[in-house]
């Protein structure tokens, strides 16, 4: 299974390249992105950093450790990512808690194996908190990204079909949507995870099942409107096939919706995972799990804050940057505000 | 008009059936009754005890088709889990909890009041606070107030709700000693003490998202023609804001908010658990931890049912108020 | 304009009202502050209070106070000593020539059940009834009844005809529908009850055991053997709005359960029908405070000598509130709203300073009790497993020995419980016969070099499995998926990694884990055991092949099966505690040291904090909380609460000021506009 994450990286990079090429050819999108860059340069750079960390944490291979240390030998037989190789978590650890940049342990004052090197201190098992927080990046992006990758195609296909063809198709899609929408999101999510079991794929599928309805409804509504638009009617009269009308005339006009929904959904999903972690059905190694583990540490005296801080700050920064970009994107892409701005 | 209502009701009923089908697939087809029985009574019981338990809790029948009955007998389809599931849920005969045999209906009755006493004030207060600040921001839009509140909202929105609860309990409950850290009481004079802290934290936690949402609605409303007309007539800014904008914007706000009301019954999983409020949310968390499937599926069903009813009522009152809707 | 002002006014007043009305952190009604009420917390309600099935500490806090037993433990004396409870005296023990043992109990005359609606089944006007020997016989029949499904069935199997009664009743119920429809007590009666439980007359009860079983006496001090009225079992059937018997205990004890809301509260109240309250002239040992008070207990403020010989109970009420999270629970303890409670890990350093209470706690008047409970926590190997188990032969044993050598339990306890707990050398905890303080298990001392040598001898040099040329892969199976537990398991995994062994944590749902245990598909697990009664037999049986999980579904989850051990166990189990028994126990421990089916971790040590106003709270250690001896100084408590809980008000004023300041520009604008 070593090849799977690497293949995903390749696929993602390829996808990004294709997207880049398509966008380059389109004046509207190049301009929009340029405006976004002007308004949210800082946020975009930070999001880029998160992406880079996640990529580095995904590219992995087996072997490569020359250490004689038995723990390292065990580790060397498992695929390790670039981040793992940088931190060497199996030897870069202490016995228990230590403060950021400390030279001695938090309890008992015994000297550390790696004094002054733990930027965010170490946790109860002596693991580097900075390393653990960085590992959370991949999981957060996985939750947000994978789920959205599940949601968007499903929602797009069903929404388009329902809106464009109407009739029976619309009835069925609408029925499924209203059924799912009438169950509170969190409850449905919990029920799904309890029955499907915990694990990255299961959690993302559960989040996807609960998440696609809103976007599907939006797509359906927009498609209904676009179907009646003059240029679609004209294309129809000229004898264009359904497929052509959908891909050439409808999807491009839905693109801005997709982008905005993606951004908004993303933050919602990442935050929702903390609640799941509290309920004990989150993902292993996620920020939610770190927060859940660390919440009781606040009552220790002296307070152990770095564990909570590491996860919270990284989570907060990511969500804030994505929120800011989503906000700007909405201003830039939304036709109503676009008109107003001009 | 009558035909519309009938159609709407029929559609609501079909949706309920759909929800039940989903629950059936999740809780009967995927989850194994033998596992549930073992979980409930332990590992070391005799086979008869397991069988008896499954009979008592209605897990003893075949899923969809009962082969013991002939093809033409109705029992072939009625003497099954699927039929039993629909029958019990539709007649509100929820049976007993898988975990401790308590009648689920009784548990719902006990949990509804604590849940409502937390969520209703929380809901009303956050609505008032949200609308108030949104109005303020819309009124002072493009000034320092607008900018400051928007930045605050954006920051507030990016913090996980868990953090609010942890920090609030620590700060207000433990350090300042304003309220009990957690707990509940049935006595109304005492209960306000327990509810104050979760309500304050809840209002703060929902502040960011609410204000931003309502602000958009208000600003959209201020851009409409009648507002310009009113201004042109010489109405003061504040007067326009309250008399016209607030009144008109409240309709979309309220309709979006009304649909959230049924979810109030379910309470808040996080708040109830952290603050020891014995509501339906806490019951749900307990059902999750104890793998109490019968309670969990009843909770899901009840909340979906309430939502569907609320939706129908909103739709019908809409139609009564605005005849144009009926045509579409 | 007016509307805005009204809105602002409404908002401000409602918030202000809320804050003023609520601004106190006392979670209890103020009028009960001077009553003799003990406040305690529970985290999860027990599944059942039926004395035949209730087997958890959370249930025993209720059942031990509601249900009286024939015998009881002396409240103060250690090692534990039995005193008569409902019985007039300790039973006569008679050894028959054929190897059977007979206990004869004589009941006190006049003991009544608590008032309860179920007694109307006899006669509409009565709400109580006298306890007779039949009520004990009824409960023993319930323990044997497969439909009741008692978890301790096996422990009573030495009673003559106990198993046969179980099989008989289950047979009759299946064969004869008319029999199955009979009332439950009539079913038992029709079969003549358990043959070994003989009701001589209303007040005399004879119990016949097939073999010598001295441990049986302890079971008469546990609510499993309490008298149960058949009326309560029949009446409280859970139908038509009536509660289940499992949620509605009906007993003879000093307290009755008057409120039982599993979601947030239960209340125990004085039972006016208790024999101690009805017949103070009896001066029954279970109804007066012991007079033999030791100086040590007085000095540690565990016992107040003034109470010697006074009639029990002292508390009027015990209030249990639910606390789902440990931190709020502990904080309320510090605020004085709970009377006593355990010290949680997180607050350990604030409360304990080295080996004693921190100065802040001493100033609050807190006292600290340290109790090692008769328990053992261990990592077990599944001995049926081909890699690490029995069939792996010598290499398997060496592997287990090596893995045992690297688990540093002292460090583990330091990290996870601030050093609380006694590192275990054998299954037997301190305070029990057979525990040897000087004994040190050679494989429970950390020695990585020796462990590495053993790995080489076992054929896994450096942890490498010669078959695959990769690190040896093992799994650690658990049904606990919480984040906190993962950390603990990870500690062990990290330790084994130092040997080059790659142990993977397989955390699944509880159901999946149980399924693995059932099918034998597990390698390493962690488990704990808390004693039912203070005897080494109750620990050593955990490794006897007769209770192997794979063969009999018993608690020997390691599936350890060793003929030598079994033979020693058989000799040891029903011997009185003499030198020969000690020799047998030592031999068994030596065998375990070599075989390593377990890596013994620690014996649980509880730190219990107790406020100054809690009197006579000597911890029992066993899962056996008795409240009838305790008392509360309610005045001192309400004074202390008052001084400790003054709210800090200035931030409230600051916030109001800030809000006013922020709205000034807005109001100015409005004002200007109006001009």
C-alpha cells in the first residue's frame, strides 16, 4: 500500500496542472484569481504552506534509516513520509511532558534527550507536539478535501440531472434530498459512523452523505434557472445534444458556485471533526483528537497549554484563512456583487 | 388551496417513510442483532437468554421476508423486522432501550424538558443578540464599527465550539465563580443558575456566524428600491433601518430560523454533556457510547419527524400568506 | 427609534436579570444547607440494581446500603473481619464425613422489609412484611435461575444441587408451558428450591456445600445473598408504567432509594423500618458504631472516638448527582459541593505535594486517604496464539519473558497516574494472604540488555522475524477507542519497539473486540480484576484452566492452561490460610514468573480527598461503600462553602463599561441625526 498515497499525490498534482491550464485559457478566471491574490495574498500563502506540509506528509517510501537503534529499525520497515524523515519521531522523543524549548522534563526536572529542540514541547508520552500538530494538517485536509471530492461530483450529477431533465428524475432526487435533509446533520453523521465504523474513509463517506444535500439543492435550483436562459434555449434550437449543453453552457456557469461551496464546506467539515473527536468517533491523529486529549491538561497546575495550543492555533489559522478567501471569492465571483462593484 | 395542503401532507408522509427506510438499512440490515444482544447482557449467558432478549427487543424476526409463511399469506411480509420497524415507529411504540431496558418513550419525556429549557433561551437570546449586532453593523457599514465587528466575527467563526466550552467553563465557572460549573435541577428557581453558563457560552459561540449571516440579509435589504425611496423622502437613517429594513429583513431571517426549531428538541450534544444537563442530547451521547441502537434510532426518527412537520407548517402558512406560491 | 431603544432595553434587562438571579455557584437549594446530607457524584448509572446481577461499584453504592446481608465486614478492623448482620451470630460450620460442609444461620426475629407498594400483593392494606428464611432461599433460587443470568453463578456452584436446579428449571420451562406461566416464586417452590438451601423454619437457614469452601462465608457479606421479597420481583415487572425490579430495589437496609433518575440524580433516605431503627434495644453489631477504635484511626481523623457505641445511622440523606466529566466533579469537590472524592490525575500536583497534601489543601481542612484496593491490572498474552502462546514452546516463553522485561511500570505509573499504584510482582495484591513484600519477580525488573539476549535465544535477533526478515509483528487488541486509552497503549508499544518488535494497536469497537475474544483472534490485551472478597484464591483462579475463556467462557482471558498450576490451585483453594497454603501459593507464583502468561502491571491505589466536615469515613477498599457509619458536620460545611465561593464580580462591571463605551459613538450619531 506504499504506492497509494504517492499515486494520490501524483494524481493531485496532475489535476492541479490541468486545472491551471484550463484556468489560464479563461480570462474571467485568471482575472478573478488575480484579484483574489491582490486581496488575500497572505491567506493564500498560508494555505499554500498547509498544502505543502500535507503533500510532504503524503509522499512516503520504505527504508532508508541507517540507525542501529531497534525502534528506528522497526520504523524503517514501514513507509515514512518526508515529514517523518525530517522529525524521526521514534528517537526524537522524551519520557513525558516538557515545555517548549525546555532543557529539562516538566515533572522531575530530569535532563531531556533533545534539550531546547522541541518548539512546542512534548506531550504526555514525550512525543514532539509540533510534529504531531503538523501531522494533523494532512488529516484536516483529507477530511475537508476527500469529503468535498465525494460531495461535489455526486451533488453535481444529481443536481444537474434533476434540474435539467425535471420530471421523474427530479422527483426521485428531490425525495432523496428531502429525506436526508430532514435528519439533523450531526445525528445522521453519528448514526452512519457508528454503523460503518471509524476510519478515514468511513468518516469521509459519512460526512459526504450528510454534506451533499445542500450543494445538490443549490445546483438543482441554478440549473432550473439556467435551463430557461436564452442561450441554452438557443443551443437547444440549434440541435445541440444534452451533454453538450450541460458541459458547455451549464457547468461553466455553475463553476463559481462550486468554488464558493467548496471553501465554505471545507471549514465546516474541519470544525465538525472536533465534535466527532469529542464523541470518540473522530480520526486518529487529528487536531480534534489532540484537543480532546489536551482539554483535561488545562486543569493541571502548572498548566500544560502547548498541546492544546498547537492543535488549536493550526486549526484556527487554517479555518481563518480559508474563511477569508471564501469571503473574498464570494465578493469576486458572485454575479450580484460583481455587478455592484463595476 | 385544499388540494395543495393535501399534496403537501402526502409528500411529508412519504418523506417520513423514506427516513424510516434509511434507519432500517442502517440499524437492522447493517448492524447485527446478535452483537447487540451480547453487548446488552454480556458474554456468558446461555443461548436461551440471548433468544429471549432478542424476542423482548424485537430483533428476532427475519429482515424483509419471512419464509416460514407461505407466498400468499400476509405474514410473509408482516411478520418481519421491516414491517415491525415501520409499525412501531409510526405508532410511536418505541419499545425499550437496548442498553438498560428502560422504555424509550419515558426517556424522551424526561429528556425533552431539560433540553428545551437550555435550547429555547439559547436560541432566542442568540437570535436577539445576532440581529441586534447585525443591525448595528449594517447601520454603520463601511465604518470602523463594521470593520471591527466583521473581524471579530471572522475570528469567532474560526474557533472550534469545543474550545469555547472548555475556555468558558474554566474562566467563568471556575475562576470567576459566577455560576455552578455544571449540573441541573428540576426546580425552576435553581435551574437558571445552571443554565446561565451554557447559554452565555452558546451565545458567544454562535455570534460570529449569526451576525455575518444577518448582516448580509440586512445589506441586501438596504439596497432595495423602497429603502432608497424612504431615504429620498427624508427619513433618518436610523428610522429607515428599524422601521423598514429590520421589519422586512426579519421575514427571511425568521423563516430560516423557524426550520431550526425542531432541532432544539434534540438539544445540544456538546453543551448537555459538558454541563451535565440531562436532556435528549446527553441521552444521545450516552446511546452512542453504550451502543444503544434502539434509543439512537428513535432520537433520529423523532428529530426528523419534527423537522418534517415544521417544514409542512411553514410551507402551508406561506401559502396562506402569499397566494403566488401556490401557483409554482 | 423607539423600537431600537426598546430592543436595547429588553436585551440589557434580560441579560442583567439573568446574571443577577443566577449569580451564585451553589448547585443545591439553599434551604438544605444545614441538613445532614452527604453529597456525592456518579458518572454513569448502573445497568441494574437487582442484587442477583448487580456487579459493579456504581451499583454497589446503592445496593450495599439498601440491601442488608447475613454477615457484614467490621467497619474499622483490618484485615477484614466478618461480623453478624441480619444473622444473630456467625454461622455454625459443620464438616460432614462425606466431605460436605453445612452452614447454619439463625436470623434475628422481627426484621422487616422497607415499605413498598409491592407488598399489596399479599393484602391491600399492608406495605411491608417480616423477613423469613424463605426470602433467602428465594434469592438463592434466583441466582441459579438461567433467566436471571447472574454473573456469579459459578461462585455458588459448590452449593449442593445448584447446577442441577438450573438445568431442571430451564428444562421444565421448555417442556411445560403451564409451569412457565406460573408466578416465579411458585415455579421455584414447585421444584423444591435449590436442594442445598434448606429452610429449617421461619428463622433458620441451612446451606449445604458439596465440598469444603471457606471462601463461601465472604459471599454472605455481599448483596448477592440478601433476602429478596418475591412480591417485589413479581410486582415491579416493568409493565404498565411500573418500574423494573432492577430499577426499584426493595430491601431491609438502613437506607431506601427514594429518587432514582439515572440521568441526573439519585437519593438514598433513612429507612424507618430498618432493624437498627426499630429495635435499638438489640444493640446489634451491625446497628451500633464499633467501640474498638484504634488510636491510629483517630489520629488520621478517619474516626471520631465520640461515636463509639452510638446507634446508626447518622446521615438523613445521601444525594447523588451525575457528573459526566471528571474535571467539573473535582472542581466542585474543591468548592465544597461534594464531600469527598478521588484525586484526578490532572489536579494531582495542585493537591499533593510530594507524599502528603499540599499546604493549600491542608488549609482547607482536607484529609487524604491512600488505599490500595485488592485489584490487579495486567497485560495478558493469549496462550492459544501460535506465535506467543503455548504452542510456540520455548521461543514463545522467551519472547513473553523479554516483553515483560521492558515494560517499566514505575515510569508508566509516574506518567499516567502521578506514581499512584503499587507495581505488581505477582497477581496477589498487598493486604492479602500470600502477598510477600520482599518478593521480586525477575522478569518484572526493567533490563533491556537481558531482554535483547532473550530475543536472540527466542530466535528473533534484534526483533527480526527470520521467516519474513522483517520486524516481528504482533497486535495489541482492545475494545477501547478513546484517545486517552490510546496514549496508554502507545506507551507499551513504544517499550516493545526498543526490542525491535512491531506491535500494532488494533482498537475496535467493544463489540468487535468481544467477538475477537470469543473467536480467539487476539494476541495481547490489557485487563484488570478487582476482588470480590479478600482471598488470594479470588486472584489465582484467573489463570486456572477451568475458567479459560476459549474453553468455558470464564475470566481466564489469557487462556493459560498448565496442569501443574491447576493441581496446585486445587490444593490451595479450599485450604485454611496456613503455612502449607503459603507454600503452595509461592510455588504458583514462581510458576507464573517463569511462564509469563501475564505481564503484571500494578495494584490500584486510590487517593481519596475528604473535607473536614466528613466524619467517620474510613475507606473500605473493597467495592463496598457503607454510609451508615458516616456523619457530616453540616454547619462547618455551609460556613466553608460561603467563604470559598465568593464570586469575582469586577469583570462583569468591566464588560458593562466596555459595552457602554462602545455604543457611545452610535448613540451620538443617532442623536445628531435627530437634530
